[in-house]
């Protein structure tokens, strides 16, 4: 199994530009999570989906952030317009929600730099 | 979410056991204790979890206090590859309690 795949691994953009981060969860997993990690705030959950449906987006910082999961094998996190304070490492994680199975499997992350 | 308290950092030597403590005095009866770790430049990875009884797997052991207000992650024989930030997380058992809330964790340094 290839694990959770994220692209791009690194993204450098200028303030005001649209940024799209992509995630392919582990095949068969039915929950997907987006996290953001910064030195100041640590690892924060932004949003998660169950069976492609957004369940909790209370961690999304503001309307500039949006996430979609059009099918079970793909999700995007979009920032429009981007700002320097959005610079962070963004992780996607997936999980098979089955009984008491809890393990989340994280991708390698996308390091975003907004100039 | 119930809160956990961990030391900011710990240091140990290669091939020695490491005991990473976690305090969770406000844990509820249905909260599971999870440990994840994050190696440098990687995403977090699952280590172990438990509810009441001690747990062992190929990576580590989890010792849970009888009153469940604290737990200890045990690496039996540390290697350089175990240098990471270790997170102790409480997670409820209900359908709605699916989030993992990460604290600052313990940064473990392993000396050769």
C-alpha cells in the first residue's frame, strides 16, 4: 500500500494567489482529516470527512479556506486568496472507521510558503 | 476534550529503555489513551493505544495507572530512529469523538 499521498510536497506562492493542496487517502478508508502544523500553534485539525461528507469544519480558520471530497479517493484543500500567515505544513490523514479502530494514517505533508 | 500534560523534552541513550510520562487527571471513563509520534520532517504515526489494561505491540508498551490519571509510554530499547516528538492524546469512544487533539508533545532526543 502506498499510504496517504499528498501533492505537491512543497509549494511556494505569492500573497493573493490561489493554492490547492491535494490528498489521496488509503484505499478503503472512509474518514479523511486535514491538519495544519506551525511552530506557534502546533498541529491543528482543520476539517474532517466521513464517507466523503464534511463532519466538522470548526477548525477552518476563515472563509478563505475550503475543502472538498468529491469521491472516496480524493480530497482538496483550497486557500483563496493566500496570505503569508497561511505558511505551514499541511497534513492529510485517513482512517478506516470500523468499530473501535482508531488509527489515523498521515501523509508526508505539503510545506506551503506564502511570500 | 480532556487535556494531557507531558514534559517538553527528554533525553536518553541508545539501546536503553525510555519511559515517557503523560498526565491526564481529567480523563473520563470512556476516553482511550493514544500515542502518536512524529519523526523529523514526517507526518505523525500511530504508536499504541489503550483503555485500562497495559498494552504491548512491536513498537512500544503502554502502562496505564490504576486510576487512569496517568500513563507511560515505554520504548524498551531506544534507537536513534526513535528520536521524535511523542504525543499523548485522549480520545472518546463515541461516534462523534473522532478528532485527535494534539498538544505540544515530548521531544525525545537519543544520544548515540
